[in-house]
């Protein structure tokens, strides 16, 4: 009985964690697309400058 209740709490905690992670993931995808594009262009500019300086 004690192990079963611990197992249920563990499953609930994992589902809660999964739900919060998916919420953060989708919110980050919707909100942070511009940030990721800017980061990609910044990294590509750094790579271009590094290759140019070689």
C-alpha cells in the first residue's frame, strides 16, 4: 500500500513535470522564434568573421 501510494505520487509528479516542460517548450517556440533567428544570424556572422580572419 505504501509503495503503491509512492508510485502514484511519482507518476503524478512526472506528468506534472512533463506538462510544465511542454508548456515551456511551446511558449518558447512561439515567443522565442525571433530570438533563435537572431542567435543563428549572430553565430553565422561570428563564423563568417572567423573564417574571414583565417
